[in-house]
C-alpha cells in the first residue's frame, strides 16, 4: 500500500493559504466523505493528526492500515462506541492535534452530515475544516459510498475549504442549520478538488 500510494500524482490546494495552515498547524476537525478514506493517506502523512475509524470489520481493516502508515486512530462511530469516541475526540482536540472524521460513516447515507461535527466544534471552540478529494482516474466499489481507490499514477488533489467555527450559543434548530452549512462547504471543497484534476465530480 505504501508503494502503491506513492505512484499517485498528489497535490494539496486551498483558495487561501491560511486554510491550509489551519489544517496543518492549528488543530481542528478535518472532515471528508467516507468514500475518500483511502485517498487521504498522502494528505495527512506526517501531520499531527488522529483518524476516527469505526468498530466495523471494514473499520478494523482501515485502522490497521492507517496504523501501519504511522497514524494514530480513535475507534468509534454513531452506531457503536459513539459516546466514548466523542469524549476521546474532544480530549485529543484539546491537545492541539487534528482529528480526521468522515461525517457520513460508517453506514451512510452518502454525503450525510452527522450532527456530531457541529456539536464538537460548538463544544470545543475548534473549527471544522472541509477537505475535498478529487481523483481523475479511480475504481469505485459497488456499495453505498462508492468507495474510491485511485488507479496507479492517478492525479489526486486534496482541496482545503475555509474553516468553519460553530458558535457556542445556539438553539437545536440553529445547530441543524450549521450542520447543513458544513455539509455544503464539504461538497463545495470536493467540487473544487475535481476542478483541479480536470474531472467532473463522481457523485
């Protein structure tokens, strides 16, 4: 896997250099869609990041692979171990690390925005950082998230959107509005990533 991922032509872009700096230096909640999990490896390699993986069989496989690449992982999901994972994510964020999280995992539906994202940003004061991933040539699994595996020598772009800080003082209705705002920001970041590779979004 390490050799295979090195064949990709990988780059990271942002409309503002400060957005990339926020991801690399400031800590926060980096989010990307579940189907892009394998494509994130070059982006976060060498960064001060912990990655949330589910308790499912697929999550265990992904976790073992990420550990092999030197990433720290946190186990939990909305369906199992969610409360413990939430506490651990908040603890890790407060140490200055970045958490990487797929808001539509582990069971979808595709491009669903978990309310946990806005809740954690609101509770901790750390921003949400949308990370769109675009690939010009890939295989896609026949499952709910059309899981993406870039082909050898594919062009892969990670595009960092503007950080979003959810205010502390919100009603439940307003928190839902912020969740939709975050969802749209992630879709926008992914659209920009596909523009950078010269391809149409594959969703």
